[in-house]
C-alpha cells in the first residue's frame, strides 16, 4: 500500500495526525478526573457525564481515523480475515510474548521493576470510582485496539513515507512514546509491540488483523491485572 496524495500537504497531514494523537491521550485524563470527583464525593451525575464523554470520544476518534484512512488508501470496503492472516497474527503474538518477556527480565534485573510504568498507571486509573474499572476494561479490550490501530497503523503508515521500513518504524516509535515508560527496556517493550502491529497490518493489508492482535494483547494484560 502506498500513500495516495489527496491534496493535503505534509504539514496538513502532520496536523491531522497530531490532532488524532492528542485525542488518544484525553480518555486517561477523563478517567483520572472521574476518580478525583469520586474521592471528593462529588455528584455521581458528573461522573456519569464524564463516562459518557469518555465513550463518545472513542467513537469520534474511530470515525475520524476511519474516514482519513479510507481517504488516503482509497479502500472503502473492510476486508475479512483469512486463514493466512490468522497465521500472521499468531506468529506476531508469539514474537511479542518472547521479546516482551526478555525485555521485562532485563528491566527487572537492571532496574528492579516487576512491571512497566504504563501498567502501574493503568492500575492507578482503575482504583477510584466504581466506574473506572469497568470503563478501563471496556476501553482497553475493545475500544483502544480499534482506535489505536486505526490511528497508529491505518492513518500513520499511510500518510507518511514511501518506504515500508520507515512507515513501520514511525508507527512503532510513536506508539511506544505514548506509553508511560521510566526505563529503556520498558520503552522498547511498547516500541516492539508497535512495530509488530505495524508489520501485521502492512503484511496482511488489513486493519482488522492489527486490531485482532491488539485485542488479544490487551485482553490478556487486563485479565492478569484484574486477577491480581
């Protein structure tokens, strides 16, 4: 897949992508605000209102990213996943587990961290209002994979660069940078994950493949957090 020039210049594409990325970082801020309202015994109506805004924001981002991706790729029909696609997804998932395990071991040995700062931040967001765990679980497992893949793979890899390795590299670096990290190994965990998701998308040519892989990754992570 190559970039299709639809009349929007480089600066316009940067601004468009930046706007979507800013949108991605707003939901955690809303969850934090919901928790603060709960701790200060503010009206439940405000918490519910923010929860609705939280969910609506994901919908708006998904619709906007889908429109942009379709505009630049010229593909308006979503492709069904085939057996080969699932093989690519499964292989990528195994690679992610192996690399993540290795990087997490290095992180533990060198920095004595049993979990990444990003996971700690997620746990903190889930501790507060009774609404928070439900909203986080719903968004992390279902909404975040859709929105982040549409933006970081569907938009980012189609609006910039012609070379595949640059597309994939940009996607991985931006994705990793938006996940909280306090050490190099933890940063590389998310960069590696972003690279793998981008490779899956570019190999299959189907955004559904990247979304499916992201779903599996997040579902396992959230399940472990809830059980602990």
